[in-house]
């Protein structure tokens, strides 16, 4: 079973208004890019905490930030090991023959409080870049 953490961010009214002023395709792309940038530190922390075996390749070197859904000015990304490294969840939860040794939850807990601020910063940067690009193209 996959471990899912959900975070709803509120108070971004000005950001949402600015996003809605852009063409929809541009807004969705910029939103997704900002979300992926904000989620990357979580993937990096997962890589640091992931269990390592004496054999390569390691789970730690195969963390991804993947797009799950983008619609109606909302986006969802998944952060974790690539599908080929599904067994990385076994130490997290434990099995009938192995006790749990959590590494995903502690990584999430160490980064979750900084995510809203990072997301806001990256979104404003992306909005400014989109506005500059649209201004250049309309001139």
C-alpha cells in the first residue's frame, strides 16, 4: 500500500487570481513547474533517508517528483521512489518477517512545514516569468 500525505494550502488568494489572469495552458504549466520545484526538497530528503543495500542500484538514487493531476488550477504531484523500487515501502511499514523502519514519514515530517512558503515563492517566480514572456510576445 502506498503512503499518501495530503496537504491543502489556503491563503493563496492573490496567487490564484494572478494564475487565472494567464492563459489556462500557461497557468497550468507554471503551477505544475512551481509545485515540482517546491516538492524537490522532499524527494531529496527521501533520498537521504532511504535504506541502502550493499547492492546497486539504490532506492535513494531513484526518487522522483511525478505529475499526478492538473485541472481547474489545481495540481497534484507524487514524491517517492520510482515504480521499479516499489519494495522501498517494505521497510517503511514492515512485513511479517521484518519490523518497520520508517524513513518516508520522517522525511515528510522534516520538510512539510516549509512547503507552503516554498510553493508560494516558486509560484510568484513562475508568474513573474510568465508575465515577462507574455509581455515580450505581445510587443
